[in-house]
C-alpha cells in the first residue's frame, strides 16, 4: 500500500492531487468507478 493511501478515506486527497497534476474530472470519475459501472451495465443487457 502506498504511503498516504492506507484506506478509502484517503481517496479525496488522491483525487485532489491528480487534479493538481492535470487529470480531468472525467478521468478521475472513471478511476473512481464509473468504468466498472459501465461494464456492469453492458453485461446486464
């Protein structure tokens, strides 16, 4: 486990850092689970 990311309570700090490094909000949303949700929905159909 990387230092500072011991559990999910640290994710907001991770996402803030990624934004500061130029990640788009859309990419962060995908990282946060939207890709997984999209896959689940496509499998259900």
